[in-house]
């Protein structure tokens, strides 16, 4: 018997409630940006956090490559695949 997962069930499985403290101006700007994109504040913050985390991981990876440029052939490509190969949503 095949069951179809509801959107609410999938969302609950893929998210985790957290409490954060934001500066008022940052919160205001985030709300405006989320509204402009047609997203909830939670969705917008999650996307921005993911994008920033990926960017910082790529930067760290690039720094490590500069420190150790003699990795085996193809290592850099597989490292980038590991960093960027994951889907955010």
C-alpha cells in the first residue's frame, strides 16, 4: 500500500523549531525581504542561513586547497561536489 506524505508532515520532518535573538533592524529587514519574495520569515531565514553556510563552506574549502594544493587528481572536484551537491529545499 502506497502512502502519500502530506506537505505539513514533510515540513515537520525537515524542520526544527529554534529560538534566536535578532537585532531589531535585522529582523525588520528580514521581514521586508521575506515578504518581497513571498516567503514566510521562517522560510526566508532558513534559505539565507543555508546559502551563507554553503558560501562559508566553499570559502573554507578554497582556503584548505590553497594550503594543500597537492591533493590527488580530482579531489578538488569531488570536494566541490560534496559541498554544492546537496539540495537546500
